[in-house]
C-alpha cells in the first residue's frame, strides 16, 4: 500500500511540474531573432 501511495505521489508531482512549465513557457514571447530557418538543399 505504501508503494502505491508513493507512485501516485510521484506521478502527481510530475504532472504539477509539467503543467507549471507548460504555462510558464506560454507567457514568454517567442524570440524575434533566430528560430526556424529555411532549409537550403545541399549539393
């Protein structure tokens, strides 16, 4: 029973951390410099 409780606790903490990181990354603006570049085919 103790093992099951520890597993559930670890999963819930992981979910909380993932949610916090996801909401924090949404608030920051995307960098105006850099990012995706057009792929130039190599010859």
